[in-house]
């Protein structure tokens, strides 16, 4: 029996093709994932992301706890104030990546947003570490979450909440505000402008319909994946997992070592590996010919296997195939990729492929 | 949708008679729906000899690659270059403009082993 989000009926009403995503009944598309992808790049789309887990952390030692728990340092949020957000890794003692997450500074402590597929694992881990601190945490399954993304996203949300016109127009990136029980964060997983909005489940369906009636296009998991890949964003379980560290997953920027007095889980092994400097690196690939790069395809240079594709797709906005790959650090600019029986040539580039809606490749 | 002038393979190819010993082959509407937006197509060379159930090409959507099989034995006499240039033709017209290749048959009795429209409809439920 699949779990349903508060938007389940909305999906059915928009002719969603429902699939089982980690135990949740979610739309893979509503007819054409390419059309949905294009809607996000040109106007505005919305994604039900209620399967992800929102966890609120309170208690006298919540700051101390979070600073120990995650790789990035929440102390940085304080100069920006309540609502400021940070992207971070949740590492194990070997610096392996348990999950990636966003953390917000809140009036009561901190709010975490973690992946759906890792819910059980993350909660068991957090539960265990929390025993050492005076903290409480609560999963907010009373909140639905909707990602509204695209160049017109903020305008569309203002249309249905005009009293927030000034607050949303002035909302900086990675910053959030609360209003009437809803939490509006200027974050996203598409490489476009937009908001991720947490909405009480009791009014979620209605919120969706208001946006739908104002021309926002429902978008499914298929489009979500092609958008985030074009934007060079990792997908947990594919581009990284517990067998890899932030160093070989393009995430060293989420490990904050600047406060030497801060100890955090995985710190010592991370520093050891960083010093050794023997790790593989994360790169982008662009297929030179026709075809599609896919996860698991090997990368070959001079008849040697130098790496593997961790996610790949056909990029609808770029109209060619791109991938995220983990390769040896001395990999040259042109490589071969094993696609079925053939070795196809691909170009190695820095991620992302698209930033602020614009292509970065020639 | 699935009409009596069509026969079907369990691998979701359709086949129509196109002349005295020739057939035209494509993938079914059901198959394109399962695959989603198609982005890449690999078809056999004209002149290639194929046997029934040989893998002769690839149909790729954004999310998955799927092998293309020849439902019957024969020689490839034409391929749909329009579909190669624009695989979405298969999404919009799988049974007509989205045809994939034409074969000159080597054994017309192989057609009897394929499913008719009613049986295919039952297969896909």
C-alpha cells in the first residue's frame, strides 16, 4: 500500500501517471515530461515534494547538536537571521554521505528537510546521536511541500497571495519567511528561480488549485530529474551514497572546516582523505553524438576504465545528452563512454550545464 | 487503436501488410506510452537480413532504453528517417507516421504466429 501525499487527488485530477517512488504514490509525469521540463524553464511548474521529510529540532542544545550532526556549519546562518538556509551533508564517522539536506534557522531551533528514500535511516541515525544532547525533534507530517519553480514562479505565488508581494519580491536566495502557517523558502532543485513552500495539509489541495487556476503547470518526477541534472545537482543514492565522501561527490563545499573548534561527525576522516588527495572527482559529461548517457556506463581513456556515470539523461533544454560522472582526477577533456556495444565520444565539463536558466555550454 | 489489419508481437511491435511480400513495422501505442517522451532511435541498415525476434535497434526515452525486435524474418528494405530525426513522431503517431522499418519477408507463415488485435488488447490489459 503506497503512501499518499496531501496532493494525491490533485494529481489524479490532472491525469497524472502515478508510480511507486520509495513507497509513495507520486506522478512520474502528467502526459509529457519534456513539456513539463520546458514549462519550468520558460514559465512556471509545480512539484509535489511532500514525500520529503521535514524535521523540527528544539531544545537547549539544538545548536550544539546540529553543529555536531552535519558537515556544514549553522553558525553561519546567524548573521542572516531567522529563515536563512544552508545545504549540507549528513556524514557518518568515515565521512561517507548518509544523506544531503537543507537546514533552516528557525525561531524555535532548526528545521531540516531530508530525502524520502532515506527517511528511516536518517531518523534512526539522528535519534541515536540526539541521545547525547538535550534536544527534541518532531517530524512535520502535518505539512505538505510544494516546489514552485520557473522564471514566473514568484510572480505566480504573489498572484495568489498578494499581501506577500513585497516580502516575496525581496526574499533573497536561501532565505525563508513564514506567513499564515505556510513557510516560503527561496530554494529549489531545478536551477530556476522559485520557492519551496511548506503548507498545512488541511489547505494544501486548495493551494495547489489556486496555482493551477493561475496557469502553473503540474510537473512530475521525470521532469524533476532532467531539470536537476541540467542544473548539476546531485541525487542521493545515485551521485553519492555512504560509500562516497563529499570529496568525490562534488560536495566539498558543504564541509565547513573554518571553525577549527567545531567537531562534527566524519571530520577527522574527511581531513585525512583531503590531505591524502587521492580521491576521484565529479565532472559533467556532454555526449558528442546522438544517443543517451546513462547511469552505470563506464568511461574509458586509452583502453583504461577511468570512471563511471552516476546519473545521465537526455537534456530537454540543451537538446543533447548529459551526465554527472565520477572519474580519476587526471581524466582529460575528451573521453569515451561505453554505450551498449560502442564507445562514444564525450566532452568533460565543469558542472552545472545550466545556471539561472541559461546554458553554460557552447 | 488496435485494428484487424495489424498483428502484434509480445514485445510490443506491430506489423501491417504493405504489398505482396512486404510488411511495415513499428512499436505500439502502448509501448510508446510506457516509454514516455522518446528522444533517440537506432534503426537497422537498409539491406540487413534479420530473423524473427532478433534485436535490431533501440528506442530510447528520457528515462529508459528499450530494445527493438524484428517480429518476423526478412530483409530491411526501408527505414523511417523522419522518426530517426524526430523520435516524438512515435509518441504522437505510433501506428502511422511513427512507423519504423519495412521488411521483405522470407517466411510469410511467421505472421500466423503473431497476436491479433484482440489478443494484444488482452495482453496489455
